[in-house]
C-alpha cells in the first residue's frame, strides 16, 4: 500500500531530519533584534532547492523593522510539478526568542542526547519546518503524483507579531484566498493534537502623569508611580475577579487559559535605575499590559473596561492624570472543526499515532491570525512536533520520535489533500 511506504520512507530519513534541524538550530536567529535571518533563510532555501522546489527570497520592503543591519528576509518554495489547485502551504517561522539563562547546554549547540535535540528554537519551531520539508520530500522520493500544488515558507518575526513575515506575505498575495486552499502552520502544540486557532490579544500602554517636586517634600508634588500603583490595584481587585468568572467555548489548552487574562509586561517610572539619583518626585510612569481575550468578548468591551477604570479613577481623584495608548490588537480566530483540512489532518494523526487527536485552541496568538484575517484563507490550522510547555524555556528540546511522527502525519495529510 502506498501510504505504508510513505511512512517507512519518512522513518528512513530520520537522521537527515535530525541533521537539518541541528543545522537550523545552530543559526542563532534571535528576535529581537532579528539576527542571522538571511543565513537561515538561505539554509532553508538551499534544502528546498535540493528537493526540487522553485525558491524565492522575499525581503519585507516597507516594514520599518526591515533594515540594512537586520534585514527581514522570508523564503518560499513551490514544489515543481503538479497542478495549480488545490494548493497546500506549509509555514514555519525561524526567528527565536533570546536564549536567557538557566541552560544545561549551549542553547545554539544543537546537542543530541536521550533521543532529543536540544537548543533554542528546536521546538519553537525549527522542528516544524524540518518536519514539513521532509514530509513532502517523502512523497517526492516515493514518486507520488500531485493533482494540486505544495508550497513551503520560512518566515520571520512571528515572536514579535509576524508583521514582516506572514503578514507581509499575505498583504502581497503570496498567501491569499484566490490561490491558497490550505495552510498548515507548524507550531509546537504537541504532536498528538491539532490546533484550530487562538485567543485574541490586546496590548496597551498606560502612562500616569504626576508633578515633580523635591523628594524631601513629596506633598508638594504628585508621584506618578503612586498613581500607577493605584491603577494596578484596581486591575488586581476589580478586573481580575471579573475575568476569572468568564470562560470560552473554544477548546483552549491548557484549561486555565479558557479564562481571559491580563498581565503586566513591563513598568518604568521616575529616574533611570542605573543613573545618578536625585531627590525628585516621579512625574511620569508607564506600564505595558497584555490582555488575552476570548471569542465571546467584543474588543470594544475589552478596551472599554480599561477606559472605565481609568475614567473612574480620574473622576474620584483630581490628581490622577493618565494617557492610554493602544499597541496591538489581534482578534481571536478559529477554523471550522468540520472543514476538509481539519478532518484530513486529524485522520492522518490518528493513522500515525493510533489515537484521534484532540482539537484544541492555543492560549497565545501565532501567524494564523494573518493567514485568516489578511489572506482570507479560512482553512488554516497549526500542527507540528514539539511540546508547547517547552517553548521559550531553558533546555528547550524536540523529541526525535515526535519529529518523525509529525512528518509522517504531514506526509499522509499532504498526499490526501493534493496527491
């Protein structure tokens, strides 16, 4: 049977996959600021070219983050042969977050131990890029004829919003409803699960404005840090209890993320911490907030809750002055569980692993938002190797057996969708 041959072919390429994953991991594509993107895009492009793809390198012209020092370069390959439609597009981002501390291994050494490849970006998500490339290569080596088309893309900046990556591609029609039928984003949401979408995010900044005075006579000024403290207390005692009472029907994992949440990303005020200190009352304080919201929460309500707290504080305290600034809004997205892509991918995972995969939604956003909202492609999922809880952690790794199983499931799904 052809499908059993495909599975054996993927397994036979295990060492090739491991070495390619190690090659990508050794390129420290750290974002911010966006290091070594060109080198990594070229490594992916060379492998796609070797595997009979027509390859394009696409610079994100017009994006402010695309600079001579840190160019934003995406790579797309289209497998030669086959027809025009249906078109299946595999996407993975190759930027990684900073390594941080606490590692037992060189974060960019790509060490192999105990059946795992260790390193920053192994799970999130260079293993996913590896799996999709070798899944399709198994079809090519087995001589599977394609009725449709397959594309692969490696993109930048997902960790900072994806605006120079998948968003840029969607804006320019490389991923678009009139040419693209299915998109599989190879995020690490566990090899035995299929992800249908994600919660929404509203990032905003609040500045509290005080009045400078001598630190020995603070009663003559207004301390902006104190005012920020009052706002944080209102978030803690008024908003958070309300959020805890709400729950979504989306199958978000882990279950704790089925409630909306708010997190203080950063806070700064007064004089620079490492500078020379003078006795002054802080006249300015800023904090950035990360509010994750549910499909059941209209964004106007999400923002309105913050505005009402601030307005109430200003109305009851004549010295409370503030400024609210929107930084980023991403609506929730969810692909139909009964769509062709979801049912095909789910059956492929079941056939490889011997169990039906749970259909989940992600607690955090990823590039599906751009595929569906800008590219208007309504059949988009996330599926890939890697354990979600390891993303951005010290000693990040991808299990080799998960890498192989994901590639096998992708190969079956690709063959059933476009073969």
